[in-house]
């Protein structure tokens, strides 16, 4: 266990996200088995952390626009998401920072959830399913990272087995086309979420080229919250106002300066005698002796 903690602490942000996703997946699967032994299903409880297609239900659980991005329906669902996160996460971190990755991951999840809810409530095709559909998975968040890298550096190439070297932008566009062609499939909601995440990634890359970092939209509030929770063993900075003159910083600074000047005068007397002092130096020495 300690080894896992050390590995986690020393990991990149992309690997930490993978650790978290896999950890949650394993814990929930183990819990599902244990509860099933007592004929109890945890599925209904988990829906509070999944994004509902109904806007009314979503208002009752707004936190789900983040939590759903750490839940997965099955083994292959999480496998492919984590593989993409691993591959493209390393590429992202070769250009941007871990802090930016966290911001884009979360913003991509939010954008994916928004696209999912909008699609299910705008298009008549989903009229009979929009009250009972839920969204889970890190796909939208991962697609935001994929498109952020691909659009920011479209000439970046990777090697794909059987295909050879291919520009990242072409791979991203191919996945976007597949998602668009699949919006009427059995996983329509998931594909709409992918598109939402992809568009967020595109927006980040284009804005970053202009000198604007939209990841700050979510990173700044996170920093503000974290600043109120100091690390263990570290006391939070506190502002203290001193009223007494003898402990006032300005007073102490002035006092130290006067002491240094008197020391210099005494050193001069030691070397050359009292008569070598100027009129101003004699006055300072006199004033110091009467305090």
C-alpha cells in the first residue's frame, strides 16, 4: 500500500488521474459484489453521481457534472478511456502544465455534460428517452485533452501500428467524425459528450495561441479554495497587527539603523580618537548617551 502511495505521489498529473479513475472503478465493483450478496443494488445510489439527461433532475445534483467523469460502466469502457488519457496525457504535458491538464479535464467534463443534456432536450429523436438516460465516463474530459494537443500542435506525429506515422490532428478529426456519425446509436449520449469535450479542447488551444488560458476558469476557484486548507503541519498565514510602538516594524528598523551608526562612530573613536569625529557624529553620540 505504501508503495502505491509513493508511486502516486511521484506520478504525473495524467497518471494520477488514471490512478483515481481505476481506484474508484475497483472500489465500486468490489462494493457492488458485496452488496449483491445481501440482495442490495448500489446502482440507484450511483445515479446521484451520474449526469441525468433531465435538466430538472440535474438541478438536484449539480455536482454530477464533475463526478460522472470518474465513473465507468464496465472494464472496456475504462480501459480505452485510460489508454487514451495515458497516451495523450503525456503529449499534453510535454507542451502544457499539469495544472492546465486538470483544468481542461474538468472543463471538458463539464462541456461534455452540457452537450449531452442539450442534445437530449433539443432533438426530437430523444423525446422518449430524455427522462431516463444518464451519462458516465471520462471520455469527454479525455477528448478535451486530445483536441487541445492536436489543435495547438497539428503537425505533431505519432506512430500507430499498421498505419505508421500519422499527424495527431488527423487522428483527432477521425475520432470526431466517428462520434458525429454515431449520435443516433445506442450510446448517443456518450458520443454527444465526446463532441462537447472535443469542442472545449479546440477552444482552449485557439485561445491559448492568443495568450488566453481558459483553464484558469476552473483553476483559479480551485486555488482559492485550496488556499483556505493549509497542508498538514503547516500553519496558515495570519495577519497580525501590533499596536505597541516598541514592537512596531518601522520602529525596530529605525532603532537598528541608529545602533549601526553609533557602532561606526565608536569604531572611529577607537581608531583615530574622539577629536576625529565631525560635529554631527559628536551630536549623535551625545544624543545616544542621553536616551
